[in-house]
C-alpha cells in the first residue's frame, strides 16, 4: 500500500446526511489514507457537523432537474482533473461517468459503490425516457471500474446477471459506537413509532398515516427526514384526524440521528413491493433501528424478511395494507415481555454480526487490493 495514498470520493448527496459515504470516508481516514470527499451541500444544520476528513463542497449547482446532474458531473470532472489522486471512489450512477473518464485517462484504479439498483428506483418508474438514459449510461460504464460494490446480496445478484461481472458486498451496517441506548425503554405511552429517511414515493409513507388512525391515541408517529411527499403527508394527517400525533423533525445530521432513533419504541421500514429497487433493498434506517435495540416492522421483501426471520427482531407485514401494518405494530407492542424479547434480539444481532465494525476489514482490504493492482 502506498503511504498516505490520496483517495477522491464523489457523491451527489450531502455527505453530512449520507451515512454510508460518511462511514466509508471515516474508515479510510482512520486507516491513514488522505481522503477528500466531493459533495453537494443540500441541507442546513445548526452547529458544527464537520467530519474527520476533508470535504470539498460543490457550490452553486441546481437543486433538482436534468441540469443538476449534468452540472454535477462537470463539477466532479473539473475537481478530479485538477487534483492528483491514487484512487477514485464513485458513489452511485450519477457520479460514475466523470470518474470513469478520469480513471482511464490517468490510469488509476476506480471503485464504484452502487447503493441500490439504480434504474429500478421508484422515482424512475413513471419516467421511461430518463430510465432508459440512465440504463444506457450504466451499460456503457459498468465494465470499467476495478471493483464494484453494493449493499446486499439481492442487488449484487441482479447486477451480476445483467453485466456478467462479480460484485463485492459491503453491508451498510451502523457503527456500534453510535449506539445511544443499551436497554429497551419501558412500553408506556406515548408509544413512539419512527420513520427515518427520505420522504419519497415507494417508502410506505401514506400507509403509515392511514394506519395511525386505527391505532389508539397512545401511539405517536415521528418522521425524521425531508422530501417531496412531506406536504402530502401533512395534508393526509389532517384529513385523517391524526395531525397532532405526527411530528415532522426534518433533516437531522448523522452525528445527531442516533439520539432521535434511540427515543422511539418501534421502527418502520415498509418499502413498497411495486418497485424493483425497493424489492431488493436493505435500508439504512432498518439497520439503524436495530443498532438502538429497537424492534422493527417491515414489508414482506426479500432482504427485509430474511433479516427479521434470521434474528427475530420484529414482525413482517402479511400484506401491504394499513390493516396489516396495524396488526404488525400491535404484535410487537402487545406486552412488555414480547417487546423486550424483540429488543434483546436486536441488540444481539448487532453485537454478533450486523455492525460496521464487522464490515470495515473487508472495506480496507478492497482498497488495498485496488491500490496494488
């Protein structure tokens, strides 16, 4: 391994709210690499949220639309071309094109980390032209990175079938060091149900509001995150008469997020089975819930269900309906004894296997191998 090898990480998200990219950069920096992350500032936080690695902010880019992607790629190209790096790390398809170009021109290794089945995202489901463009771009570029990573076995298998190349899996498990509670809270009102993540199509957000009206008034829904469906959720909550039982917390920096997570009783990860990406996902929020010893309710998707069955950490919705969600929540919270059993299983799962500390050695080996190639 080269001493103090310089690694450039590119991400279209704000790294202060992207837990996976932050963990990767932090692990590489702690291992002695000189890490710079090129990131687009999209959120505003109070206080100091500076990470333990260098961040170069891509200022002045559009906040949405086709122009945003084009200008983001051009900004990444200029920054990479103007620097000297030993390895490039591209996160998701929107950053891959400029990274492939610079890697080939400079003859340096590139690691590509695809956080999801990109062209199967719900946001592209009703935009066939955009989906076709992204798929063409992916097909052109996928063969070039030295190593391709992804977040779980289901996504890896899908890409391996489509592009006939092996993928490495680095699960996006939380860090045990971020754990804020070590014992489950008492099951006394208000019973707090938590959703954390982007407020986008396909996340079951409307289903949560619908279900809340059938749960007793002691149940409260906390929503941590922002997105285009926020206003629709607020309107629906008012129409269903549960607005006073729903709290929207907005964006929370990852450094503070575990504090909010630890205050809840039940975590929701109920992605819709209607979208290919959701059907193969293993969301960050689900893993963050478990890190705090929180029982979970999940939709009956492959990765979700496999995790819940393997570790006994919650319940699986029988159907994708509000009634099934209500039933699943009640099963977890029916008694103090059952609740604590689920919670103890969650703690044990993280301590045994489901932590970033278990993934970090594989990450560092991938980097070392790429640098020595």
